[in-house]
């Protein structure tokens, strides 16, 4: 292995434009290169990136990479506060995620208090109290040299941990100032990203509710139209017969005919009521599908991009992966969107903040038919094997108790199955390894 | 080839178990995630990696951060990443932060490949 030492800098000169680059606008010259100017450029670069980001996880990654490059460390982690008392690990580099989670949990309470009214970065060795010993031990394992608060306008949001700068055993005061400045910018941007994500998620839910109401309204109109016509006729006949029976001029023979007619009409009504009940039961299956040929790769890219900020705002990381080439499929984009919404909402309900939701798509043949498989995998506690067969039935929830953690009527997965099947597809579920569930939707090729 | 507005990653093939990627343009906060994503694909195939930085016009702190992440990530999987032929802007930043030894920098792509070959069991 031959590692070359970095040679002494040459006198400043204008770089020669390369042949392949002649048509491009020239890159801005980098003439200032001391610590101060490097920090300034880093801060500008970070700000530019953060203000174009509306995704909490993306913002966290940008912040950590930037800080690591600013101070020259190979280790960093970022935790955010959540509704829970435990912090949520959003991203880490250079250390095991499990170790980073344990470290965050160990120091969280102590540092939350310490950083509440402000505060500057501190070393793990400065943490006192009961948490001090475990924090110091875990920080040594993770080789974390300091913690710094992440705030937005004095409101604590989270915590950043950084390793030792390469080749050094401490941070210079100027480096700490740069870190604080970067965190101030990042705190505001991440709060903005989180609020944007929550707003998008609420908007999406509102839109889905509106679509569901429109569906219900359409079904109600069809139902009433049906009932109105069918029910009025026998009712009118029965009423007419009963009115005649009360008339003293009607003969005994006519009375018999009237009773017979009223009875027949009533029997018609009984049959009608039975049909109405049948119609009511099957009304949920009255799904209008407008399937057409679609580029699944484009559809999924747009869909994952649209959902990511909302999922991220709930502190789950939506990771999308796709095979390079996918064959065209036959789908109703609106309906497939509803199906995926149900599956991702379900994954959010049954997983904890700080976990990932993996959205994967690939070509897949099933039963000899070409198509594509879209899977949604969570890292939650999973569903017992014996409950899987009932999972796509209406009004089914894993935890039937009144105190169950996840809300909803338990019709989401049943709706997802109906919609998928209406598109000519199939839906299935299996337990993930090592944890969580994998819901897979198969749709036919065009 | 992976391309964004200001950044390109050119696949320069592989030698044995080592893939070579040539970077061109600005490696900054906007483009560093693209580099990490592409390198993760290389790592997923169980390959070592040589990154050629000859045509890097700007190396920001996020780019340096990404390079530090790559060193750790490849080490975790018993792989190797080497950096070769640093452009003047890239070299200036690496020198400023005194990261030359940690990042294992080589004068040319060939030297980096030879060093990985020599290290292989």
C-alpha cells in the first residue's frame, strides 16, 4: 500500500478547462482555503441544501455529512425528540445503530435538562449524575467525543453526537462555534421540514377521506334510486287494498281478492327487502376501476417522493428501492395509490418511531402471469402467524381491545384487498425476518 | 453513469474485485448523497472501490463527510476504498483538514489499484 503525502500547495492559478467541460459554465474558483473560509463555505453549502429539503431524514443526513466534513470526524449521530420519553435515532455514521440508540437513551434525560435553556456542546465526561457513568461507557464504545443540542428558536428538538476529529483528541473553540452555527441553521430547517411533512400528511388524509366520501355518496345515490322504484310500487298496491277493505260497499268476494293482492304485494316487499340487504352487503365491492397501461417505475418514484416527507415527519424513514427496469403494468393509478396508502398507514401504525419502512418494487411472475410485485415492509413487532388468515377481513384488528394503540375501524386492509383484486391483482402478507411484516401487492403486466 | 446538474459519476469498469468510479464536478451537500448511494451499490456487490477525484472542481465539507463515511462503511464489510488523483481543489481541502493518511490517497488510479491488489490475501 502506498499512501502519498499531500504535496505543498502550488501558487494560485486559474484551472485549465477540460475538453469535456468546455461547454459548461465554469465552476466557482476556490481561492480561499483556510479554516475560516472553509467553515464559511461549509455553512453556505449546508444552508442551501437544508432550505431546499422538506424531509426530516434527508435534512439529518445533510447535517451529519456536513458536520463530519467540517471537523474531520468519521463518527456522528442525530437523535430527535418524539412523543415518547425516549429519543429517536434518525441517522448515525461510524457506529452501530443499536449502540447509538443505547447512547441516546442513556444521556437523553440529563442532556434535555441541561440544554433546555440553551447550553453549549459538552463532552461525555462532563455529564454527571446517574446517567453519567453509562453515558461515558457507551460514548467510549461509540467513540463519541461531544454532544451538542439541536434547537429551533430556543425549543429543544434533539441532539447531535460527534466523534473525535481525525488525529486529534479535542475540538478547538472555533470548531465548536462552527458546529453551533450549523446546528442553529439545521434546527430551523428541520422543524420546517417536519411541519411541512405533517401538513402534507394531513392534506393527504383529507383528500383520501374526501374520495371515500365521494364513493359512499355515489353508492348511496345508486342504492336510493334502486330502492325508490322497487319499494314504491308494492307499497302503493298494499295501501290501496287496505283502503278498499275499509269500504262497506265492497263485497265479500272482492275482499278475498283484495286480501290476496295485498298479501302478494307484501311478499314482494319482503323479497325486495332481502335484495336490498344483499345489495347493502355487496355495496363495498362496488368499486369502479379504470385500469390503464402505466410505467410503474415512474409511478412509484412519484408516489414515494410524495409520501416520504409525511412518513418522515412521523420519524419513520421511508426507503424506496426498485429494479432498474420494470415492464409496463395495467393499473388504476388512483386505486393503486389508495392500496399503498393503506399499507403504509398500516406499517406506520404498527411500527415505532426511528424504524424504517421499506418500499420495494420488482418484476414478478405469479401463476404463470407476468406482472410486478410491490412490497411494503416494516420493522414493527409483527403479527402472530395465526392471525394472518383473517387480516384482510373487514373490521379485523390485531388487538381487539378498546385500549388498543392503533386506531381505525380495521377496514383498511380489507379495502386494500378489494381494490387490488378489482385491478386484477393479488395481495398477500407474510412475517418479515427478523421482525415486522411484509405486505406484497402483485399487479398484472399490460 | 450517474449525473446530476453539477456532478457526474462515471463507471470506469473494474479490475478483479475492485470497481473504479471517476467523479466530475462539485461534490457538495447537494451531490454527496448521490455518491453514497452509488457506492452502496458497489459495496452490495462485495467489491472494493477506487474513487478518482481528478475532475472534482469543488470539494465541500459534505463531500469530505461522505468520503469519511465510505472509509468506515467499507471497513465494516471487510472491504477497501481508496482515493486517487485528487484535483487541486480537492487536495487543498484534504490538506487543510490533515486527512491525507486517514483517507489513503494515491497519486494515480493505477497506484490505488496496485495497492489494493498488494493488500489482497
